[in-house]
C-alpha cells in the first residue's frame, strides 16, 4: 500500500508565489510519474484553475464535495497536458467558513486512497483558510520572497505548523518543513535591495528546497494557463524542476543564485 503525502504550499504573506509554485510542483511530480492532485484552498479567489488553464471546465468544486452535492469523480478535473495530474478547484462562494476541519479531513482521506501526492495551495494569512490548508499536512513548502516582511510572516507560519497542525496535536513526527525562495534576483541581492539566500536560510533555519528566480516566464506562463515548469527553456521552469527533484530526495546543485557575469560580447552588444 502506498503512503500518500499531503504537501501544503504556504507562506503567511500574500502574493509571494504560492499558487505559481503549487501548479509547478504538482505538474513536476506528475511529470515524474507520480499520481498527483492539486487542491485550491483559496475560497472565493480561484486562481489555481487559471494558472492550470482549466477554468472553463470547472463545474463542481471543493465545497460541493464537502457538502455532498457532488462526488470527487464528478469534481476532479483531469489536466489536459500532463497525465497523472488532477485539479480540485476552489469554490467561488463568499462563505469563508465553508471549509470545515471535518469536511476537509474527509475529502483528503478519500484523496489519499487515489493519489501519491496531494498538493494544497494555501490562501494568504494565518486565518481559517490557511489553517485548514496546513492542518493535515505531512510536508510544508514555506514560500518566501527575499524581503523582511515575507520572511517574518514565514516565521509565523513555521510557528503555526509546529503548534496548530494535526501532527503537532497528535504528538506525531512534526510536519517536514522546506524553504522555497521565490522571485529571487541575484542582481538586487548584490545591490543590497534584497536578502540573500544565506540571510533567509539563517533566519528561518529550515532546509532549502529551491530558489526560483524572478522571471518573465512566470507571467507568460500564467497568461497562457500553462504551469511554468512545462517551459523547460525558462530559468524559472528549470529551477522548479530542480526543486521537485530535491523533494523526491535527489541531490541537485542550486542554480540561479549568483549574479550572471556579463561576458565580453554581452557587455558590448547588450543581452
Ligand atoms: N518567480 C517569479 N517571477 C516573476 N513573477 C512571479 C514569480 N513567482 C510569482 N510571480 C508573480 O507574483 C504574483 C503572485 O503570484 P501567486 O499568485 O503565485 O502568489 P500567491 O502567493 O499564490 O498569492 P496569494 O497570496 O494572493 O494567493 C503573480 O503575478 C505571479 O505571476
Ligand atoms: Mg494564491
């Protein structure tokens, strides 16, 4: 029997790249042959299905399943590009209390029977929705931008994982925490506008899963509804692939962490 893993992509601070990362990592795991579902916990916003490019296919959603108005079979959307990949879309209801611990637990238990990896895309903040997304997690990917406010809110989320998760409540082995540093710009680190990888690692003191560079490819991907990891020409796509490999236990060197030195021709002709 396989042991399903529940992975929450969380942050504290909003707009740091959780949904971008959830879509990329879920797709990356599926591309590696693992049956994966990505669940949108961001009730009312529904960003994930746009980034996955399946927004027109949404009929039922997470809250419908919790309320017994539809079953998972009717609700899960099969990704059109990647096999082994499914999306459980969020509801557009305004009722933020639609996600109950009992209901979420029931749905996740059912997903555990079918999937190897369950990726939970958390809403921002430390309110109910974010707590619901991290409560059942086995693994947490703490998405952080290299700036003080983001690091501070990530630290707050680490506290929540250690005290408010089900694993903490049950006295089990703690949630495995990983740092994913996103929107990283070595140039802006060099000028002192941003914290370095080492700075963030020192403050949060959790293992580094990856560093995703600030990249034009991310906006391009989200506009076309194709997770950026599919674009293996792009730096961000490659950085997400490396991160997925590390998540699976592979030993992969960090890339895109140092400033690209301009060569002679680039200096003369520009890039
Ligand atoms: N590596 C990157 N390079 C450039 N832009 C990025 C990168 N990662 C994310 N972004 C951009 O940052 C914005 C926020 O990303 P995203 O929606 O993934 O964040 P989020 O943490 O899910 O936000 P929210 O807290 O609102 O759910 C988007 O416009 C996205 O395109
Ligand atoms: Mg989001």
